[in-house]
C-alpha cells in the first residue's frame, strides 16, 4: 500500500470517530459554537506542540492558504454540528463526507489534476449516493418537515465549505508549505474565530463544563485526521487522497447504527454502498 493511501486511510478512521463525537455532543445539548470554541482551545496548542516536537514547523507565505482553510473548516464543522440537531448521524455524516466532490472538481479545474474515466464514474456514483441518502434523511428523520429540510441545507453548506478547505490546503502544500505548518496556520485562525463568534453571541466565554469532555476527544482525533490528510496530500493527488479520507462516514454510520440504534433502510444501505463504490473507483482512477 502506497504512503498516500496509508495516510488517507488513517485520516478516514479519525474523521469517522470525530463525526460520532459531534453527534454525541449534539445529543447532550451542547451548542455548535460552544463545541467548536472548546475544540479550538484544545486543538491549537496540541498541533503547535506536535509541530515543535517533530521539528516540522517552518513558516512560509504559502501557509496562509492554511489560514484561509481554517475559516472554511470552521464554517463546515459549525453547520455540520448544527445539522445533527435534527438529522441522523448515519445520513448527515455521509452527506458531509461527500465534500470530496467539491475538492476533486476544484483540483481538476484549477490545479490540472487529470480527469480520468474512473474519476468521472466515481463522481457520478457519489452524486447518486447523495440523492439516495437525501431520501433516507427526509423519510426517516424525526421532527417537523421544515426542521428536516433545514438540517439538509446545513449539512450541504458544511460539505461545500469543507471541500473548499481541502482545496486551499492542497494549494498551500503545492507551493511548499509543510503539512504541520499548514495545520498550525489553520488552527491559528480557527481558534480565535470560534472564540470571537461565541463572545459576540454570549458576551462571555463560559461554555457548559460538559463541552470540554467532548471537545477534547474531538481535538485529539482531529489532530490525527488533519496531519494524516495533509501528509497524504503532500505525497499524492488530492483527487485520490481526499475521497479516501472522506470514507470516514462509513465509520460514523456504523457507530450510529450499532451504538445509537439508528434505523437502517434499504435505501440508506444502497446509498452508503454507492458512496463506498464511488470512493473505491476514485481511488483506483
């Protein structure tokens, strides 16, 4: 197995665990902005310490792309967590992780990565999976119809924002920034942004104590996901690495079904299978 695929697989597992933690935090009544602020408080010092310990922190102008990615990552996670308030984790996590469609299109259009027949087929399967999963979310989610619709809109915005962030990371890495430096640049903007958003809304910075338990766990697995993804992007094509990393929704879906006892339907199963097939084809293309 090649180095980029190994890194992408590690990122996939970590992203899946983080999706599950987000759902648990949402079920515990923790506000999305509180969660992201606390997550940033843990993640930022962790990634700086990691970069310093591994002697991989090397400031460069290209790292500013990582800061731009941090803004879009904040938007992506914020709307994703909000969508879980009324949506199921197995459906919304799958739609969110299909953000790789955005990344693949951007790197093909602007960075010149080849559009092969395999990638075209993979994107088509991914769009089919999105439609199937949308159907399951609409029929099986609980709550008023307008709340279910709002959940889908939120997770769609989240997917677009996160897909764009991976593109910005790729640009920075292509211009010479190291993976760890990009991660630090991302955190350096993410943390203050998340903190300012909470302060402007609450006029104080006192999230419920339970927030820190979930945020700390999410920060740890996201450190693994971020470093693994960025290292994979440093060694391979974004149109291959990112789709594999976003297979994390399979992990979240399985945890949602077996731990949270979420309902499994034929359509949801076919949607997840289509998404998995899309990722497999893209990785091989």
